[in-house]
């Protein structure tokens, strides 16, 4: 009996800690952005084109998240003319220029498990063919048979040649803005496989 039990625990452990590839559910995942200026801010959403995660246990060993830069939306401006004015800025050659650079990426190179529910992710963000390292924390939330990673970080847009109005939005009344751009994300992995769910039930 003891030998059988050890064999079962070894099999469970091998499956749990072995590396497995997961697709990010792009329909249920999302990215929200916030651009800050003196006296206020603007915010909106941007869509994930695709995502792949190589995981072992709670850790993300590597991964690639591809962002659709043409999907930027502004959610806090009701006036269509004001919204279009800001979109014109975003789509200009000196800002995101999505016509020439339609995709941005987050390449995950590893993670450190800080607790059962929190990891620190390291990687590289590429926007307009400019790449810079990034490190940020993400919280893991489990809900029935799915796993969601939630987190936020800031990037300096001037590092990525997003230089239009750096320090000022001259086209929007010369309102001084910050170069730091805030991003919040919710990445949902594909649903657990039946085998994973059985293992989780045994471990729990």
C-alpha cells in the first residue's frame, strides 16, 4: 500500500510540476490603459491578439503576449469629436503609429513565486520595434476550473519613441501630461484540463 501511495504521489507531482503550454483566452482577458495629465487623465482598453504561457505549477517560465495596437479604444470621453482628436494623436507617426507598427509584445522570460497567490514576472516589452526590460507583480486568482493573473505596471512612453507631445499635448490645449503610461491587465489561461482538475481535487 505504501509503495502504491508513493507511486501515486510521484505521478501527481510529476504532472503538476512538469512544464505545460497554455493558451491565453483572448476573449476573457483584457488590458486597460491610463494616460495621466495635469488635472486629470484619460483611459481606455486595448485587445490581446494572442498569448502563450509555458507554466510549471504556479510559475510562468516563459510566454509571449501579442497586443493589437489598432484596437486602442478611449472609454472616458463621450464627445465623439474630442475622442477623435485624441485618437488622431494616438495614431500619429510620433505616437503609437499603429499603421506601421500594428503589434506590441510582452515577452515573458521567467517568474519568481512570492507566495501561493503572487508571482513576480520578468520580461521585455516591445513597442514600435523598441524593446526594454520590465519587472512587475501579478496576483493569481483561481475560480473553479480557470486561472487568472491580474496585475499592473507603468512604462515610460518616451523609451519607445512615443514622443509626440512628450511633456505636452499641444493638440489638446497644451495640457501637460506625464510620460508614464499605466497598464492594468487580466490574463485568463485556458480552462483546466480534466486531468489537471482531477489532480487538483486529489491535492485539495
